[in-house]
C-alpha cells in the first residue's frame, strides 16, 4: 500500500527489486556456506538469515546445488581476477609469488566468509566444478611462475625444459597448500603481524622451492 507520493505507508514492508533481492540472498548464502559448510547448510538457514520465506528463496534458486554453484562462481571469478591482475603486473617469479601471497591475505581479510568457503571446499570434488576450477587455475599460475625464467633460458635443451615442467607441476600442490594454510593460520592468530606472516610464506615457498628446482635432494636413508 502506498500513499499519494508513491512511498510505502508506515509499517508496510516494500518489496525489494528482483536483482537486489537476489544479491541479498547470495550474500547471506555465502555467509551460511562459509560458516556451516555445504552439507550442513539448508535452504531454511539461508532464508532465515535473509529474513525471507523458503518459498521466496526457491523462487530465485531451484535448489541448494544451484545456489551453491552461483555463490562459488562469484567467489572464484573475484579471487582469480585479483590474482591474475596481481601476477601479470610483476616481472619476476619471486615478485609474482609475493603478489599472490598479498592478494590471498587481502582477500581473506576483506572477505572472511568467502575465504572460509574456499578453504572448506577447495579439495572436495563432490560439491561442484567451480572450486575445482579455482584449484586448477591456482596450479597453472604457480607452474607458470616456477617456469617463467627457465622457459626463455637459451641454454636449456627441450629435454631439460620438459623435466622442469614435470617437476614444477609436482611442486604445485605444495605451493598453494602451504599458502592457503599460512593465511588461515594467520586469521586465527591476529596478534602476529601480517607483514611477518606474508614474509614467512614467501620465503618458505620461494627459498625451499628454489633448492628443489635446482635439483638438490636429501640423501636416501640407508636401509
């Protein structure tokens, strides 16, 4: 009901425009999925958080699977966009690693619900393709950083390049796993200066990997 000016009468709740309502539902769903995880989150939880009926929620999203897919698609698009822009702006591999670490710390700080969603579900293939795509893109970015200089080294033979490529891809899970773990640890220990946590993450990844990339190995333990 409206008055003569077209505004809602006092006490009458105005209907939110469709696009704004959908944005609100996605935002509340992100919070629920981030806190509870996919399997424990029910559509009723999202509806309650958004202060709407389940019937209205189902008007926008036919199922929890569809809702989760849209939430994760938005998270993946935002995070990969930030990572791509940061890495492309750097000329060296170590600066690329430093940029990726910085972006992940920034994102976790600004978007804690989205960060928790990623950490909870990144390696759980059963909850959708979107986060699997994020994992694959992170892997490609890390592999590219590891190989950036060596691909243009005129002294390396094609066989040596192939060996480097295989070695880099074996190291990728260690790289992104350690970075994600470091950021999550720091969120739980906010008394640790962020600059120190970032520096430790970069040094752990880069210095350790540099020795591995050069071919250094521990001696096999005697039998």
